C-alpha cells in the first residue's frame, strides 16, 4: 500500500485528515494496529490505537493520537476515557509534568462522570484507573513527594475515586516505601576507604 493511501479502517473511523498529517514512520506504525480496531467513532478509534500502541511501548504514537483526540468535540465521559489512555502514553514517554497535568484534569472531571464510570465497571472501582494511579507513581517515584501523595490519597476518597477502606492500606504502603528508600540511600553511601581495603 502506498503511504499516501488512507487505510479503510482510518477512513471509516473518520480520522483520515489526522492520518494524512502523520509522518511516514507513524503511518507504518498505525497500520500495525488496524486489525479489528474499533472504527465506530474517531474517539473510539484513537483510544484503542493508544492502548494498542502502549502495549507495544510505542508511546510516541500514543501521545500523537491522544493530543489530537483531545482537540475534538467530546462529551465529558468520552473525554475522560480518551485522557486516561493519553496519560499512560505521556507517562511511558517520561513526560511526567504533562502526565501529571492530565491526571489532575481527569481527577477534577471524575465527580461529573462518576455515575457513568461506575455503571460501566459493574458499580465497582477498577484497580487500573490511570489518573489516580499514575499521579501517585509520579509523586512518589519521580518527585519523592510522599507528603503530597498522602494528601492526594485523602482527596481520592473525598471525590469517590478510591474506596475509604483502602486509605489506611495505601498510606501504610507509602510509609513503607518511604522508609525503604531512606534505608537504600543510607546503605548505598560508601565513604572513601583510606589505604588498603583488603583483609587477610
């Protein structure tokens, strides 16, 4: 297939203009993920494309698709789901500031879409909620901002994106992680040895 030709799945999904603007390497990558992809709407197509490319660690393609998808006219719930996929692409690309910003936007939006979100997930909060989990990953793993992470966990319960009974467990996990990191730093410090360090 010529690179200038638009694949039928892309055309059916209504994202031909976006596809045409991609460079050739990204067009090749897109074609890799087209088999059986959701073509019911531009947002559905781009969200599934992000998820498939992230599984393959093609985070650059994912963020390209996500940044375009968020320019579209979407309802709140669809925008939430698109941004969830986008967050993981940003995180995988190590664009932590941007990922953090997108997490906060989705967390602010969550109370508005909570009812629909729970209905789609059997009235339970799934374990894998990107905006919730990745923000903690960034605060703890990238910024070492443990106190901020503790405050955020309390906010999670307040807005309903984390079950109250999880809070003590999550806080304890952070305390253990912080303690372990402190010990790792202590034991990784090795003062310079004077003279020979060999023992008989």
